[in-house]
């Protein structure tokens, strides 16, 4: 048995602590909010992000990064993408070359347009060559915490490392598959959130199953185009981190990004939507990064561009749908 550290105590980080605790000697969670950390230690649950699930006795909570990393063998990063660089920089003095660094953050860095593994490599690589893997797949935190069967993928350029993480994290209710295509897994994880906002828009407009099937299919096509342009393999986008996660976030009522689109279609302003919840909808930021990458690499992404127009330029949802349907005709 080894020691696990989880950086980030949102719903997903907490769900992973709940489900992985039996597989590790000790689990330490780094929590940003001091008041939340105190309540988690006292109540043994995360009443803000994932209420109703008890933390095991071997899970300890801290607000100190150095304490969280002490004696850690596996470090699981579950922070929002816009906090990743700052947190890995803060973690750097406590990291060791023997640690296995697993990123479970689904997003792209704004401005730099980097994947999370690239952020880690850039920050940590200043000291030593890090052991990096990424974890993604179709998972809602609440269902994982309940122990419902789920399948995810762990990707690393080093397949031996991926297999090691697979063995450490797999259990009765969480099955891991390995993959060497880090680019595809990370882009699939990030881009599906953009399409999920569109799925929420469709639902909010009262559109039916025909529309949703078309959105998911054509959304996967443009996710694949950009991912392949960035070096991914096509088949990765047809797997758990691509199609699997896309279907879940487009159809599941627990999807934060789908909820953003739903509220947009019902007339709510984006700022109002984002300030009304403490949860992070990664797709809002990823949309901007995806549009920049599409322009840079001359990749056609019509759905993503319409999401950007709605989120950042105030375009009416029905107008965005109309423009998508009236684009020039072409072959599939």
C-alpha cells in the first residue's frame, strides 16, 4: 500500500478520495478554503461540494501544501485548470522525482493554450523530469462516490507508468484502461465540455433527440479534427475520454457545462450563471482556448465558434442554432 495526495477538494477530488481510500495506506487532501477544511475534518464530509459522503478514517485534510505532499507516492491534481500553474509552482519545493504525478483536470490553460500535462512538465521540469500521467473519462463525481461502476482511461507516454497507475487506482467500482495518447485524452477531456454547453442550449430551447444526436455526432467530429491537428490519434477520441465523456456531459443532468448552456438558453446572463454556483464549468474557459487553437491550426469548428459567440459576444442561442443549420452544404 502507498500514500496518495489529492490536490483539490471539489466534487471530483472528494469523490476520488472516497473511492480510492481503501486502496491506499493514507490519503491526504489539500483544501483551499480554510473553513471548508475545518468542517471536513470535523464532519468527515465535504458539505460544500459533495455532501452526504463520509471520508474514511485514513483520509486527512490540510490547507498546507507542504503537509499534503509529505511522504506522498502518488499526487493526484484535481484543481481547476486556471489554478494549475500556480498550484504546481507552489507544490514544487515539496515534489520529488520518485512521485507519480496524475492530472485529473479537464481543461486547457488560457493564454498559453497548453494541456495540463504540458503545464506540469514546464513547471516541474525546471527541477527534475516528472513522472506524468493523465486521468479522464465519463464520470460524475456523485455516482463514483456512490460506488456505481465507472470506467476511465489513464494515459502516459510511459506505458509502464500508466500500467502502474492502473493497478493502483483500479478497484471494484472504478476500472482503468491504459493509453499512450496523452494528447488525445487531454483534448477529449477538455473539448467535450464545449459541446456540452451546446447540448444544454439545445435542451433549454426545447429541442429534441434528433438535435441532440446531431450535436453529439458533429461535435465529436470537430473535437477529433482539432485533437488530430495537435497530434492525437483518431481512435482515442472514439474512446472513454472522447465519445464516452462527450455523451455523458451532453446528456447527464449532473453536467455543469450542460447546465450553463441550459441557463443561457433560458435567458440568463453568463456572469449571473457563473456567480450563482461554487462549481467550476471548465467549458466556458476552454471555449476561448479552443477557438484560438482552431484559428492557429486552420481547423474548422463551427459548433465551438457558435458557443464562443454566445458566451463572449452575446449572440442569441436561437440565432446560433439557425446559423449552424444554414451553413454551406457539404459531405460528411
